[in-house]
C-alpha cells in the first residue's frame, strides 16, 4: 500500500505544481455549462497524473473526470479528479484540490440517502464551497461535521471517502438511478448523528 500512496502523492504534487503555476492566469475554457466549466488545465493535469501512475503501474486503469486510460479490465482502478473545484480555480478562488483514489475489484458501493432539505434544520451552518474532495478532507480533519451531495461523480469523492473513513468517520454512498454515473453521498465525522 505504501508504494501506491507514495506514487499517488507524487502525482498529486506534480499536478499541484502545474495548477499553482497557472493559478490566477487566464484559462482556456474547453466547455462551459450552466453550472460548470471544463478547462484545458484540467486535461493537462489529468494527463500528467495518468502518465505518472501508468508509468509506475502499467497494468492499472485510470477512471478520471477527463477520460479513461490504461487497462480497463484491471482489478486496480485509479479514480482521478485532476482539479476538483474548477469553477473556483477559474475565478481565482483558492478552494480547489486534486483527488486521487485507488479502487480494487470487490469493493462495493452501498446505496441510498435522503435529501439535503431534511438536514438543513439539524445543523449549525451549511456551506457550499465548490470542491467535494477538499470539503471531505475538511470533514476528515474536523473543520466540517459532514458533507452531503445529491449528484456527485466518483472521481470527486473517492479520495475524500478514504480520508474520512481512515479518520473514523462514515460515508454512505448510493448510485442515482435517475442520473448516469452520479451518486448521492452523506459523509460525516462519525460524531454527528446523520441517521435519516
């Protein structure tokens, strides 16, 4: 496991250097939607991560926000979001991160979760920060009590999921039947009662 972790950290540091060097510079927009952007820097960061991971583990697969690479039949799949918080990055808001997680065949995703509306009156303050992976890291280290999302991609939360569970928290992730490749998630620090 240490070799996997060291390689993921090295890939994240290299991609982080690229993102820092280009932060607050004019960005090339590859695609724009009502609530999201796809930047050329996303693609560059994922290519950098992909090359480093596949150089070290050529038989592994990459499942990333910017595409797939490697042997997709591999039992080892790297789940990558090269720039989680792209809209924040584009507007010069320093709340973004790189998310790299490793999945191995046999790990299943559990299902189900209630709406955010049911939680709003049970908490002190709700925040929408724009980077799922960083928000989940904040849950893991105690800055936030919980993270709730109704339509998220696996690459946005895979690494944060590991952080939260390693820190003693809980993650309830369920596939959305009405949204292809999207999930609902409730993640908590393990202290807050999120029984819904």
